[in-house]
């Protein structure tokens, strides 16, 4: 089952890494954003909610920490919010799956 919301999340994360590179020339932003986006995209493509949950949890924690330290909403605050929303989506999926089994 392909997870469309997960694909949108993956694309936004990857795009954030690309924008970070274009604006600041940050290769770590490019690598982290595109790498995380690819992992999330693979999870979305395969319907692997555990993988989506894991990468979302990692990004939610890391970007919340970065937002708290910098106070800048872009990009850390936005990615943190998107990651928390993806975590919520995964939890809803896990709850629905447990009710059907």
C-alpha cells in the first residue's frame, strides 16, 4: 500500500534540504534533507509505517532541538511540525491496524 501523505512529507523534507543548500551552500543540509526524504519516500512507497515513524521521530526530535536553540521557524520549526504530524499519522495507522487484527 502506497502512503500518499508520506510521499508529500518525504518531498517536503527533501526540498527543504535542497533549499538549504541553495540558500546557504550547506552540504550537510542537502545530505540530511535528501537522505531523510529518500528514507521517508521509501517507507511511503512500501507502506512501511515503522520506517516512516522512525525517520519522523528522528527529525521531530532533531528539528525541535534546532528550533529551540535558534528560534527560527524556517526550516527547523516547519520540519518539526511536519514530522510531528507524520508521527500522528503513523500512530493513527497503528491504532487502526490493531483494531482490525
